[in-house]
C-alpha cells in the first residue's frame, strides 16, 4: 500500500496534480508515471500542489526535475503551488528554488500560465 495519493485535475491549458503523503524511493515511481502519462499525452503545463506532502526524497526531486525538463522541451513548465514547509526546505537545500516557479496557492499557480 502506497503512502502517496495523487489526483489530477485537467483544465484547458493546465493540469493540476494534487500530491499528498510521502514521496520517497518506493512512491516516487508512482509520481514519475503520472507525470510521464501527462507529458506523453501532450500536456506540458503542470502545476504540482505539494501542500499535503510531508516528505520528499531525492527520488521525488528527480521526478520533478525530469518532468520539468520534458515540459520545457515542449515549451511548457512545471510550477509548484503551496509547497509544505518540508518540501520548501528540500527544494532549497537541493538548490532547486531557481528551477521551479513557486506560488502561494493553486489559483495563482494555474493563473500563471
């Protein structure tokens, strides 16, 4: 049983992924698959709501970075909405703050596209 819960809300120009739980080496492939599924379907504007993520490992970060690369190759982007304190800390420590545009809430993040 995975400790990760991912829901996808598709809008006109953006897909909003709400991620909840722990993103670690055992659950990161699930996030990876979900992101690849979107990009493979030509969806390259992705907002990740990480407000309910209580842990993110380097495996989770790799998923975010590879999805971001794929989206940007297709003139899209991955943006982060309301990261939990833990996630914000991890992004900061990994030096990824520069890579991802981060927003306080999903409305702002979705509206940024």
